[in-house]
């Protein structure tokens, strides 16, 4: 390691670390040293497992502001990168036939209007024209939000990294953090597999591994590793049009979007599956939760409701099943900002929404790290908002899992 000191040290080379590095480099004074370290390869862990739905309509204005900033960030990145990012701004289609689902649609419509977003009501025929695989039932309602989209999460992360490097950020791969270095109540840097790095400020974006790492320094992060998973059907270009919108199905607690000729669809477990933050492997790929490891129980329990609006699933083959780890908090909002350990900030706990929130989180963490005025109120995301917690306890992990099973939007 040529220089073992830096002004800002970012731990974690996923999408939040990438977005924070880029935003920090944009705002920091000339000559500021910024280093990002990643235990493996960039954007190869939980970022690579994401479905990456960029839905702008969020009931909480602060959450909506984070997502809106991601769309701004994509435009800014396109202006400096050699090639534009592959954003598929195809909109989101929300379909419901039951009372609870229709209530969700009405709430979404009101929220969209309050945010200045266009939301259009459609009948069943109009919904099916956008997504031919859908079979809306009699009396169903549909809402189309045109400004939503999705994109490959790794390509977005690499876009942040490329722009950050252009601004002088040093990125180190295959450099694992073994412990934080601290002096009484202040962080001084990190002990890594490549040696010690001294830093004026440390920003932890290490995803589900953050809990164990920070607990060793007395910081108890209120989040737990919860399973996120989805399936991809075999190809059918007549049913799954490339320009079809994402689809949100609150009645079935499901979502879907086109994926290279097939359909990617996710189901949220009625009883969410969670893991132990102390037992996560270094390599997340191939990691299986000890409950319903292959997802068959979840698929079986959600099959009837899904087949009601997606009858083709009865004869289509499933080509792929992907399971990943999301970091959930009890209220489904991220953990962003300063910790009780001076000089240490965190950006994690995105509850399955890290790709959509990335640009907003990057900007917010950069402003906090530089002690600038924040563009949004940080109170809803304060890491200490739940009071003292034990993230390793069974009871607390169940609280976090419930946040996923009760989630209704994309």
C-alpha cells in the first residue's frame, strides 16, 4: 500500500459505496483524498443480486426524495461517462382486484400527484396492452406511473465508480476490513488484509456485514439479513415485450419486470426468512438460508394468487431462481448518518431498495461527511432511532423480517 492514510475511507464496494464515493468526490475540496476498499470485486455481492426496480412513488417524502435524486444522478453520470447507462424507463403498472390492493392503488395515485408525477388510470384491456402476460380479472383496477424504470444494478454501480475514478477516488479491490481502529470514542481508520489505513472519516457501506463489523466496536446497527429472491421464466417474446413496464401486484404481494426475453418475478414470503448477521459467509454467492433454502415453499404459497393474473405461469418453465440477502430495518427505512463513534458514518439497511435509493443516499452521506447542510431531513434515517437494540437476538431479527413480509410496493 503506497500511502496508508486518507481523508475519507469508504468501506464497501457495492452500489452505496460507489454512489457515496462519487458524490463525495464531487463536493469535496480540491486535493481531498478519498479511498474506497472492497473485500472482493466491485458490485459483486448483494448489489449483483438486486431486481433493481426504480419506483419513484414512496409514501414517505424523504424516501421519495432519495429516489428522485437517483434519477438526477443517472442524468449527471450520462453527461460524464463514455456510454449512457442502460436505464429502462418503461414505467410501472400497478394492478389490483381486491379491496386492499385497490386501496393501495388509490394511495399510490394520491402520492404520485403530491410528488408531481404522472399517474394514469387504466382499465383491464389497457393494462393488458402494456403487459400481454397479464390477465386482469373483472372489476380490477390498474394504475400506470410512466416515469418509473429499472436497470442492471451492476452497470449503475460501475457508472458511479467510473465517474468517481475520473475525480480522483482511489478504489482498492480484494482488501478486506478485519476491524476498525479507534481511540476511545473516535474511529481512526481500519485494519485490513492489506495493512492499516488511517482516515479522518470512515463511512461504512458494507451491507449485511456491517452489523458484525461495527458491533465489535460497540455500535449495534438495528437491521438484520433477510432473504430477497426472485424467479426468471423461460423466454417468450410474444408475452414478455422488451418495452413492457414493471408490474406491481399488491394482491399477490408480487412484482415483475422483463428480463432478456423472459419475465423476472418476485414473491414476498408471508413469513419472511431471515439469517444471523454473525454467520454470514465472506462470499455471499451460494449462501442459502436454513428455512426453505430453494424457495419452493414461498413459490407454492403464492402460486394461486400469482396464477390468477399470470395464467401462463401454469405452463411456462422457470429458467432461473436467484436468492439474495437484503438488510432490513424494523420500519423498512435505511440507516444513514453519524454513529455514536465520532468520525464514523453508515449507509446501509436499505430494506431491498438500495439501487433505487443509491443516488440520494450518496449525496446525503457526502453532505454529512463534509458537514454541509443536508438536502433532506435526516431524522427518519437516524441509525439510533430505535433506541438500544441487540441485532443478534432472535426477537429483533423477527421484527426486521416482518418489514419485508408487510412490504407492498416495488
